[in-house]
């Protein structure tokens, strides 16, 4: 167990890291704000390393501090900061990845006049994620959750002058709002029916399937699971540093982290675990199959993120939250590096993103192609790279558990697809002869580009091993397994690697004419159905219903109908009086004339 001094160091480290991030935001108008932001995150990273040294020697416990904010009739709403194993390990990963992304952004966004505003948004985005990870109660978690979502809207729509960027930002908000309804319902129920919103108290409550389904729906939308996935690929309309930060260590892993936090409740509900397992398996398979047919380099990396998030959800469904967290940490390094390398290549090729129009970059950009190849191999789960330790552990656990065999099969197929589309991207972008017009390549030896990539490539190689040893005390002992089961993930990856190698070689001898059926491929036709067909049906049905209501209620009850009924009686009286007899008309005329004369005389006498 941790000593009192260890707890103090851990909490102090978290609080000081938050202060370092907030400090530049106090005066964001300075011309060197972007440098201050980068240095602040750099200092926060070094401060966050201190608790790791205690974690290597001792088993972590939860330590927290809180400040009261609001008292309600049934509960209080305090700000509670806690420090546990997840917080201590995740914060250095998030700070190191963000530090690298911010340094790369100084080069990438140097011609943008609003670079200081951009860095301010990135800092607030990181701050929201740090508060989410270190939140000790559901109230602060909810505030951070909404903050992450709001900042993602601003960053994805950074180039709001482009219609695609504006629609992508709106799409991210709408998809997340649908899932967040579940979070808000669960949050409101807990406020009304419990005495405290502290996570330690909530996790001791009896499990409620309805509450768990609300949290799962929120996690599915935030982490782009099947049904909520279209917004994640659209998010690449933002600047490349935004994609790197959003896909690696911030927003998309927030949903998985929510399920990790409430896992003591999930572990007692087999229905919730089964939903997580099946949802994750379908998500990882669907996204991997979609990535196979993409030609946009950023879309390939984006759909690989969705596939890996599905794998994390599978780990949650297997009742192994620490493996999901392990994969979050390793995934952050190579995914951020893949996006930064993709952004550098796109910049160097005059904003060209089609991998079919690349080639030969291993000679023009050797450092960048080395990094993107290393990141792709880590994504595949190549032995002894970061992704190998986490992916292999998840698949190994799936093969030895009494789980849904179809979910296991989909997960293995998705693992094979990962190797195929990763090799396809490497072949098209890096190897063989150039297939693009001569362009002015940027200098990849620029320190603002080279240093971030070096830090991330080291993390992509070493992070898996280091985090494995840090988290080892909390991992259960693995029983002896048959060799063929132990090597399942590796065998699947190697077979897919060989298949991708052969497929890539055949592509080089095909005619240059683009006759591929995969140009607009969409597995299960999800996007057209959801974004076009479904919305058309809903809108047309709504217009018909509204038109019917307008006609039957507004026009018949409040419009000409009642007005006609109101006038019918005097009209009938007038009509009956029209007899056609001259004496009747003369009588009416003389009566009217007499009334007018009397009225005039009366008016004159009063004057």
C-alpha cells in the first residue's frame, strides 16, 4: 500500500500539472503564447513523472481531495480530484503526446494568423481531458465530459469557411448528443436517488441495468462505436494536429475511460458486459473493413482508430478493464505519430491525400516514412513494439475466455484486416516509384518536426514494455496456455501481413485506369442509409404530418372554418330579409335615414 507521503506526492503532482496548464490561459493575448503553451505542457509532463517512481515500488491506492461547490436537497456537488493507478499512468502519456503535438503544431500552423487562439483551444481541450481522468466524482466528470465535446466542436470546425469542416463539427456534436442523453439521464437519476456523487460511493451501490445502459450509450457515442462511428472519420476535416490529439489521447478514449471508471458496476452485470463485447467486436470489424478500401491516407488512419476503440470495448466486455486501459496508453503514441507523419506528407505533396498518387517517399522523406512504418507495425501488433503487448494480451484473453465465439471471430478478422490496410498504406505511400508531380518537399530535419516524431517513435517502441512492467502488480496471473492459442494474434497478423504483401505486388501491374469498385465503398451502406435515406424518410413523413395538422387543426378549427360559422347567423338574417319587395327596401331606407338624422341632431345639440 502507498504511504502517506506517496499519496501527497501523487495528488500534488496532479494539481500542479493542472496549474501548469491553466497558467498560460490567464493571459493568452501575448505573441509568444504558443511557446508558453508548449512549455507548460512540457513542464506538466515532467511533474507527472514523480508518482510513477512510487508506483514502481508500491501498489497504488486511491487518494483524493475535494472542495464543496453546491449543496442540493439530497446530495452535494463538490469538485473532487483523485489520484489512482489509471490517473498516474495516463497523465504522463497524455502530456508527452500533447507536448509533441503542440511542438509539431508550431511548424504546421505557423502561417495561420490565429495560431494563438488555436493553441488556446488545444490547451483547454487537454485541460478538460486531464480533469476527466482525475475526476473523483461524477459531477466533475460530467463537466469535463461536456468540455471535451465542446472543444472538439471548435477544433474540428477550425476551418469553418469550408462547408465540409463545418458539417463535420456539427456531425460530431449531433452524434455525441444522442449518446449523451444516456449519461444525463443516469446523472440526474443518481442526483435524485443517492446521497453522494463520489465515484467511490456510486461504485458501492447495487447495479442497475438501466443506469449502465445509459453510461454505455454515452461511451459508445464518445468513442465512435458502431452506429455512432461516422463522426470520427469526418473529424479529419480539422487540422492534422487536432486529428492527432483527438484520436490519440483525448476525446475518443473518454468513452472507454468512463466504462473503466464504472467497471466495478459493469462486472456485476453480465448483460452489460455482453453488450460491450458484441458492440466492440462489430465496431472493430466494421471499421477495419472500411479502412481496407480507403485511399485517403488520413481516412485510413482515422478508421484504424475506430477499429482500435472497438478492440478496447471488447476488453471491457471481457471484464478486463486494465487491458483496455493498457491499449489506450500504447495506442496514443503510434496513433499520434501516424497522424503527424500523414500531415507532414500531405503538406509536402501540396495537400495531396490520395495514397495512389504518392510513392517513393522512402527516398524523399526517409525519416517520416520510417516513423509511419514503425507506427503501422505497432498498430498491427508486430512483436515487441508497443501495440504488441496490449493487442496480444486482449486477443489472448478472448481466446481463453468463455465468450461469444462470433465476437472472437470478428475480432480476429479485424486484427488481420489491420495488417492488410497498414501494409497497403506503407506500400502505396513509401515504396516503388513516385506517382506524383514534382513538388517542393519540406525539410523533415526541422527540429519542430523531428523532435516530436522522435519522441513518439520511441514511445511506439518502448511504451508497451514500460507500461506493462508498471501495471504488472495489478494484473492477474495468466495460466499456462497451449502454444497455438498463445500465438493466435501473432499468427493472424503474420498471415495477413503475407497476404497484404502479395496483394500489394499485384496492384503494381494493374492498369492505371481507376476501375475499382471500392471508390465509394461503404460497408453495409451505413452512411447513405443513416445520412440520406433515413433523414429523407423522417423529413418527408414529418412534413406530411405537419401539413395534415395544419389543415385539420389550424385551418378548420382556428382559421376560415370558425370564422365562417361565426358569420353564418347574421348572413342568414340578411338573406331572409332580401324578399324582393319594394316596400321592404323603402322601409329599411327610411328607417336608416331617420336614424342618421336623429344622430346628427343629437350630436349638434351636444356641441
